[in-house]
C-alpha cells in the first residue's frame, strides 16, 4: 500500500499520545494562568498573519522536565519544550515568540521529512528528535517565513538571530536537538546574510521593549 503525505502526517500526530505516555511522569502541569498566556501568544501570531496560518486546531503545550534543552512540534499544533530550554535559554519574551513561531510554522505547514518508522510501543526524546530533524536548507526556509511573520507583528526581527546565536554558542548543550552541532554555525551565517539583505532602516531602529509579568510568571513556574 502506497503511503501518501496525509497518511504520514496522521502517523506523526499519533506520536503525541505515545510520547506523552512515555514521559507521563515528567510532564509538568501548566497552571490555567500560564496555559492562557501561551494560547494568547499563538492567537496573536496567527491572527496577525491570518493568510499564512489557516489551521483551526487548538494548541497543546507540554513542558517536559529534563536537564537537556530541546523543543519540537507535531502536526496539529502540539508543542513540546523541555524545562531546561525554557529555564536556562529563553531569556526574554521576544525569544519565546521566536521559538513558538518556528514550531508553529512547522506544525501548520507540515514541514516534516517522510521517514519509514517501525512502531515499537515506545518513543524516546532522542528518537523523536532524530525523526523530526530537518536539513539546514529546510530550516533556513522556516527562518525566512518566521522573519516576515515577526516583522508583520512589529516585533524585533533581530531577536530571531539572537535565538540562533544562543544555540550556536551552546551547541554542545543542544547536541541532542541538532544532531550535527556543526550545522548551527552555517544556519546562523545563512540567516544573518538574509537578515542583512532584508532589514530596512525602520527595522534597525525597532528595539526590544521588555518582557511582560506574564512571561516571568511562566518562566519562574518552570524553574521551580
């Protein structure tokens, strides 16, 4: 039986239940306050880019207690972030927007490589990250989309570069996420070249305005 892209996307969606079951003891329960906060971020991104985001699924956020920084998404707006990633590397609200935008694009546009997967009844973080990894060229295309999405929202487009630089400076910490730690240097260089070419004078004067109390409430809850 030939498997088409829709079949594969449906198969990826099923990873949500398998992974959550695998790490049920490590999933941090979000407070209603922080759940609303994250949902509002997604709503703001999608409503200000309604021609790009047309999906109607409600977002789900899962925070996994782990000393390893990682993030990934599955089709249907299912987002997974490790506590180490959020607590140690997401320093301000602008970076959080960049992170969510990247994963929202992947989930919305189904940017996943088709891979033959043999079900085993379990799914480790290492396994799912390896299955979901993209090549540098594919990631650069997502970064370009993210640039225009953030720009349309009036956010600091330099923050996205800062996010890539954080990964590059801490590439050993992100080894599980990246697979090939050398690739992040090229990824940063290519995005930086794109940013220089496409940033006008107005963008250069757009500064980060600071993080909200809701952001700090969210991050402090994760750190506890």
